[in-house]
């Protein structure tokens, strides 16, 4: 589990469960949503219990202990709340999009309030982290455990509030995020995320001499590793991802065309 490669194993376990959670919420909305909220509460409560009884801290030297890393940081049952919150947000957005659009997408004040609340939430979380980095003992054990258990969920909620106006059609964020430059990056970034760890490991394991450490040297090495990763991700997109997407279209489009012909013959 070097670098961030551990996260793939954590993600895949959550991804395997999420379709059943979404299906339950679609089939029986009330039961499904209550079940999702229940899983969020249980996950947060268990995370709080671990952080409080074992004195886990989200930042500082104690955050890099093997006990914190293996028992809290990398396991899906403590990382699940942001994913479950995303499911709830997606269901709410799908069901209430029309009503929400009338209040937020058409009101500049509502857009500013929503995005401002999101920015304020994210800023507050970064300030808490800064304060903990300066002095880990300035918060009580219960406060620290609460931050460990809820910090990621609160930050994701703030980010969601910041992006909500863009999802509902607000012009300014859509102009920025819908730029063609970001469109190209969006097609490659997940491939970069998947391949960059292998690129870094291959590059550093093939070194035949010691590496001189300096901030400038590390910056250049990080930049070139990212560039190599984007090149490989581009090749994977051209030769793997896009061809399979085309095959999907080939298999799906004939069915649609046949149904259109059947309708035309009946008329």
C-alpha cells in the first residue's frame, strides 16, 4: 500500500456496495434514505470511538502512526460517509432539481449564499487543520475525535454547496468549469491518478545514484512525473478507453434505431 495506491482497494469495496444502496433508495425511497443516514451515523460513531479511545489525530506526527493508518485511515467503514453523502445528494438533486433550480439557479443572491457557505465551510476546516498543526494539544480529546470522525464529511459538504449552483445552470461557475481546457483534463485525470504511482515507483526504482534533495529538484521531478503520467493516460484513453466507449455505442445504437423504425412502420 505505497503512496496513495491503498485508496484503490478502499474505493473498490465502497463501489461494490454503492449500487445496492442506490437501488434500495430508488425502489423504496424512505427506507433507502434512512438506511443511508444510518450507515453515515454508524460510521461516524465508530470513527469517533476509535479516535477517542486510541487518541488518533488527523494531523501532526501522530497522524502517521501505523495504528492510525491501518485501523482508521485506509478502511472503508470509516471512509464511507463522504460517499454516502454523495449518494444522498445525488438522490436529492434528481428528485428536487426543478424546485431547486427555481430558487438557486435563477437567483444570483441564492447562488452567492450557497457558494459562499461552501467556501466558508472549507476555509473553516483548513483553519482547524492549521491550528492543530501548530499545537496538537490545544483541543480536547473529544473535540479532536469529532474532527477526525466528521472532518472529511464536512469538507465534502462544503465543496458540494460551492459547486451546487454550477450543477443547476449558474453561468459563472459553468463558464469556468466547462472550459475546453478542463474538459480535456476531465478525460485524463482519472487515468493519471491510476498510473502516476506506477510511474513514480518505476522512475525512482530505476535510479542508479542517490537523489539530491532540494525543493526545486523535487518540484521538477514531480512536474516531469506528472507530465509522463498525462502522456501515458492520453495513450490509454486513445487506445483503450475510447475504443471501448465506441464499442458500447455500436452495441446500443442499433437497438435504438430498430425501435424508431418500428414506430415509423406503425404510423
